[in-house]
C-alpha cells in the first residue's frame, strides 16, 4: 500500500502541473496494474475539498463527482469509507465537508453527542450537535465507560 498526500490528489484532479500530473497518472496506473492500494486519509480528502473550493473555485457538483469517483474506485482505499460516503451525501445537500466528516467520525466512535458552537452544524444535526452537555448525557457517558 502507498498513500497520497493532498497535493498528489489535487494534481491528479486538476492537472495544473503537467509533469506532476503525469507522475501521478503513472503512479495510479502502476498501482492498478500491480494490485497496490492507494490510501487516502479523510484528512487528505478534507484538505482536498478545501483546496478545490477555495483555490480552484470548483463547484460543489464538481467536488462531489470527484469524491464519489474516488470512493468507488477500487484502487483507492480509505480507513473509514462509510464515514466518507455519509459525509459526501451530506455535503451534496449543502454545508461543509470537513464538518460532516468530523461528525460522522464521532458517531463511528460512539460519542453520545458532539459539542460545538457551530449553529449551522447544530441545525443540521439537532439531536447530536450541542453547545451544552446535560447531566443526563454526562452520566450516560460515564456509566457506559465504567461498564
């Protein structure tokens, strides 16, 4: 297995540096030919989305299409593909991809709630994202820790 950094993923997509883009294409082809997996961490995907939106002015549809292709291509692997799929679905409907990945990761880790002052995130996940932890939530968390 090999892993790609954000700059490699962006070069693969944007091809703004022909030499680097060719190197990435050759690397992906080599991986495909030799059944080598290419690991792309969720942090890399978060950075990639940010770069595509802010630097290259890609639309949400373009970014979504890229993410969906990346997650469904067998050469690429991800530590949490279900988290990424759920985050992509949420991102398509509007909002910040990074926020969705973070919320889905906390859910996967079985956190009872997610503490945040982000009002948009609270509206998106009204029963999960909170800015105040109740005594019941804290007690439930402690009790499950002790058992």
